[in-house]
């Protein structure tokens, strides 16, 4: 053992570590993302030989045993808890619940908040329909459940567990965060949406395909809207195209 070893110094370091306040855990560990390129590598290797829809179905089925083990709660039970949540003390406001198919969606779209205007809502639904999505195939949920425009880390921390459990229980084929804030919350760190846009990024067995925020599209105009619709179409193709190289789609 080295003669430089100082027991008192080690004791002081341990005491300091134990007494230091812990920051909220904003990692995506609870969601079971588990960084790794295994599924991504498998997908890259076989996407020209196996239909996307078949591959995604296999991945979806393979997650079922795992997610049912770590999240035994039913979606109805989770939403009962969510609906009665008062963590953020928004007096008299019931947190919003997901829309459309919440039991077995192919794609889960995630907005920052349920507080969106009619123009943004119409824009989103129109893009869904043009791409080919139907209400029975998709679910729309929220990063923040209370209808607030004030996006604070405290509110995200309060809502995060609800979103993560929803994802695990719903077990979608594809996750589409809408806007950089939602994307960052899933990745567990601040990221730039433009670096991930128009491509699928695998986090463990979960494929993530981000979209522009609706607020940005309303400000940026026609070019951003066209881009949004193109990305929505690519999300549809990713889930349902029968063969690679754009030879056909569903």
C-alpha cells in the first residue's frame, strides 16, 4: 500500500459526497432506454431484407415481457393517478390525458403540453391524415400534463415518470417527440433537434423520430410546414413500408 494513503482524507471525501444535495434524476434510465447500438445495428443490417413493419413488430413483442415486469401497472390505473396529480399545484386544473388509441398505438406523438391553439391542432391532425395515419394507430400524449405554457424543469421532473410509464405500457413501434424540449427530456440532456431531425435514432430498443414543434411551424411559415409534413410521411413509411429502398409502401 502506498505511504501516501490518507484515511482522514478519504473519510472527508465520503462525508462530503453523502452530505451533498442530489440533483433531480433527469436521465432516461427509468424509461429503459439503456444506451447502446445493438438494435440499431441489427436494423441497419436487415432493413433491406426484412420489412420494417415486421422488424418493428418483433422488437415491440420482445419488449412486452420486460416492460410488463418492471411496470406492472395498467394504463387505466396510471391515468387515474395522473388525472388526480397535484404536484405542481395548479389549482382546480385536472391534468390532461392522452388522446386516441392509448392501449396499443403504433406511434406515440409527444407534445410539450396539451395547451395548444386550434390552428396548431388543425395543422397536426391535417399532417397526420395526409401521411396516412389513422386515430386507431396513433396516440397523442404530453410532456407536461397541466395546460401551462410555462415549461420549467420542476414541472418536467414532476411529470416525467408518468410519461415514461405510459411509453412502457403502450409499447409503441415509434416515438415522435414534437419539439426540442420533449426530445431533450427523453435523451436526459439538452440536445439540438436539428442534429436528430429527419432520421431515426435508436435508444436501446426504442426508435425515436423527432418533429418540429407546432409553435415553430406557425412562426416559420410554409417551408417549415412542408418540412413537418415530409417528416410525418417518413414516420409513416418507417412504420409501415413493406420493403426498403422505397419500392412500395403500405
